[in-house]
């Protein structure tokens, strides 16, 4: 569930910020 959620969010983030937010995803706050 966590993996699937992380993957889905990563795609959304990539499409949303185009990699800008990708760094944030890589570094859990």
C-alpha cells in the first residue's frame, strides 16, 4: 500500500512540478 501510494504520488508530483517537487518526494519531510 505504501509503495503503491508513493509511486502514485511520485507520478503526480512529477507531472505537477515536473521534477521540482521530485526532490521533496525523494527526501521525506
